[in-house]
C-alpha cells in the first residue's frame, strides 16, 4: 500500500483514548488505514472510550465510513463508546449522516462540534445530554 498523506496523533487520556487525524485530502484507503491503527491501540490498551477528532474533508459517500464502523465493531469484542469531533464549518450535516450509518453498524457513537462536548459525553454515565454544547447528532 502506498504511503498515505495524513497525520494521526494518538494519546492516552484519563478515561479514554484520544485520536486526531489531520489531512488536506481524504480517501477510502486513508480512512481504513487510520481506523486500523486506532483499533490496534484500542485493543492493546483495553480502552472502552474513544474520542476521534477529525480535521479532514468528508467523503461524499457514507459507504467507507460504514465499512470502518464494521471494522471497529468486529475487531473489538467489548463495547466501545465513540465520540467523533469535527469542528470544521459545513461538516455538521455530513457528520450526522456518518453517525447514523455507524450506529446502524452497531457502534455507540455520537458526533460533536467541540472536543469539550465529545469528552463530556464520553465520560458521562448515560451519555444522553451535554449542557452548554451543541450535539451534532444523537
């Protein structure tokens, strides 16, 4: 596989794994590659919560995101709660569609427009509401 041009930062944070992917372009191969890297870290460290901060364009089709969702669901035998954070203007509608596809694939996933909101949901017991922050999708 060719080297894909993106930067993936993964950090152990209190109560969850933080991953940030940054790129000026996005492709199917790129999404699958960074998803596999994140899954590997989740498996190694036993985390049950993930905050994925995306600073990338969004693909027009949700098919790739659905495949990535199944990769996560099938590769990790335990329940994992996932907050996707995309604060770029104009991405809310796309993230809402991606979140819906991911939940259909069986993931406990929500989209947010700020890291604070995503973190609050991840660390909250039932995860149904976040005060003071806009939730993109539920």
